[in-house]
C-alpha cells in the first residue's frame, strides 16, 4: 500500500499528497455550503414571501396571493405593505 501512495503522479506530488489535497478541498466545500445556508438571507421569491403574523406569532413562507395566516386565518394584507417598505 505504501508503494501505491508513494507513486509520483504529477510533477513532484505523490498519490498521497493528491488525496490529502482532494480531501481538504471536499471538507472546505462542505463547510462553505453549510455556512452559506446558515448565514444566507431569506430571499423572497417571485411567488412567495416570508411573513410574521402579528396575531398568533407564526412566521414562515406563504404565497404572495395568500392573504391569510395558515395558523390563525387572520389577514396578512397590511404586513405585505410593511415588508415591501422594509426591503427598500
């Protein structure tokens, strides 16, 4: 096994060196994806928006055309106007 790992693959780099570099790169990419999901902002899409219900405290994603909270069925119409003003 040591003979395979000590085989020169590219220039002065051995198979072991290339495996270490590949492993570090994969770990770095995984951490980058996780960090992006944790820190990334919630973007409103074209057909949905993130809202907070003033009445019951529910927060989540609803359709732009849905005018009511899915938990307590209260209207969310005024909040749409506030959300649009906060974005700018």
